[in-house]
C-alpha cells in the first residue's frame, strides 16, 4: 500500500550543511547518493517525486528516511552485513604483514609461507585486502 507522502521533518541550517558536506566529500558513494534524497524530503517532496528525480526505488527512499530520523548522518551508511569468519585469526594477521615485508614481490611465496605456518590457504585477494587494511601498501611488480 502506497503512503502518499513521507517527510523528513524540516531541517535547520546545520543538518543541511552536513548533508552538503556528505555530497561533496564523503568517500562512500551510497551516502553521497542518499543525502540529496533526505534534503528533498525535508523540502516537502514526496517519495514518488524523489524516486523519479533520482531514479531510485520508492522503498529504498523510504528506508533511507526511516534510518535518517533516529541516526542522522550515520543513517545514510549501509548497515553492517553478516559474513563468514575470516580465514586468519587476529594473532595470525601480524604474521602475514611480517611475511609480506620479507618477500614483498612474490604473492606465490607469501601464500606458500603463510600456508606452511598457519595451515590456512588464503586467496591473493584476501591477502591484499588484509594488507591494505593494515596500512601496508602491496605492489605487484611483474617481471618483464
């Protein structure tokens, strides 16, 4: 059943400025997309109008508004999603960084050493993601 209008309460200057900052500077593209929808809602645009303007689903806009009311700017971000447990434990992750520092150019060697020491076979993308999260810059250098 369609609700004719669902509005965010009228926003003061401060939240509008926060939404503008999100649009300009947020690294999260979803937040940059959702912020104008919240502002349009506060200006009195209906869900259908916002959906047409932004080419969004009506239910998606309604969800964004529902999250905005209690959470504010934080409500623009995606909720955490469940996932499986990581292959490496928290105590094994520093070992990965140490091994990467010893042999920084060979993913094959790094994977083999990690498998020998931990018993875990980890994909190259997982290794790259874990190293990046730890602040380690992994550069794959291809031989000519």
